[in-house]
C-alpha cells in the first residue's frame, strides 16, 4: 500500500519548488526590466570602437582648430601692436625740434599708448590663456608692449616665461635682451617695482652678453652697464650709479672717437639721462652692493 509523505515531509518537498519558482520569477522580471538595456549595451559594445573613435577624432579636430584659432588671434594682436609701435617711432622721429617740443611728443605718446592699450585690454584673457604657446621672441615683444603702456601686473611672469622658452629653444642671443627688459620694467616706478630683482636681472644680462662675446665687452654690455648706472643714480645707490657711469665713459668716448655710431648714440643717451636726474636727495651711497664684471 502506497504511503504518502507526512505533512512535514510534504512541506520539505514543496519548499524547494516554491523557491525555484520565486527565483525564476525574479529572473524573468530582471530580464523583462533590463533586457532592453542589455540589448542596447550589446549593440554599443559592437559599434562603440568605430563610433567612439570617429567622435573622438571629430572632437579632437574641432578642439585643435579652436586652439589654433586662439593662438592665431594672439599673434594678430602681437602683429597689430608691433605695427602701432613702429608707426609711433616713425612719427616721433619726424617731429621737428624733437627735444624742444615735448608737448608734441607727449600728445603722440598718449595717442599710441591708448591704441596699444585698447588692443591688449580687449584680448587680455585670451593672451593670458595662450601666451605659453608663443615663441620666446613673441612673448618678449608682447610683454614689452605691456610695459610701454604701463601695464605691469603680468610682466614679470611673462618675461620669466619668455626666458624659459628661450632656454628650451636654445635661443641664447635673446636671453640677455629679455633680462634687460625685465630689469627695466622692475626698476620702473609701479606697484611691482623691485630694485633687488631688477639688479639681479641687469647683472645677469650683462654677464650673459659678456659670455656670448667670448668674455669681451661689447655694445650690449656697455649699454646695459650704462642703463644700470642711471637707474642706480635715480632710485638705488647713487654712488654705485656714478661709479658705473664713470667706468663706462672712457670706453664710450674712445669708441665714439673711432667713429662708432652706436657709441655716440649711447653717450648722447647717457648725457641726457644724467642731465634729467633729480638732485641728490640723500640716497644711500655706499657703492654697488653687487659685482658685475671683473674688468
């Protein structure tokens, strides 16, 4: 006679069946809910490599074009400001009796400074974003334009960037020029004036020029020494400045006597600068706190 499972055993037998149905129901629900998504994912997995590459290439191309356009715009600004500076120099040199006509000089200066300022100010953010993409000579020229219009906020940083670029480019000849411009800017009265930094830049420019000329004085070392002397007399150590200028005069006079036009121009520039110096106002006068050259 067949025996039937007890109630307890029947429950034990039914439980696994019940759980299996539950699991199957859950799986069915999962498939129902996520099946469409899975289909899409599978489709993406098959099509993504080509699609992704195409889109990435398109995006990269567009991004590169935008970048090049921005750099191109900064170079346009550089070209425009350089052109304005050239016009300014030509017109100023054509003013009759230049030295005795300061009103005409000031009027011309104000006009061209305003034109250059507007060009740089309108593109200020773009220049700051893309200046690192320019060559050292371009950064130097753009920064010197900022100095000409009295905008000193970014000058030191830009000149340092130009120096780093020149070093990377192995463009040694421009390095002392940039250092001199940096020193000139730091000596100029402004919220960013720094006598100590200016001295370091000038001395480094002189020493670098000296090395480039195989350890011999040249036009640039003479010019930079003369300028450093004038700046020291104006706002540094007056005795130091006088010592530097006195050191330069005999050499410049000797070169001028030989018919060297650059030496004659430098003597004229130096004489004018000294003549325009303010009276001794009790400046520090202990002599140069730095060493320039041995000779």
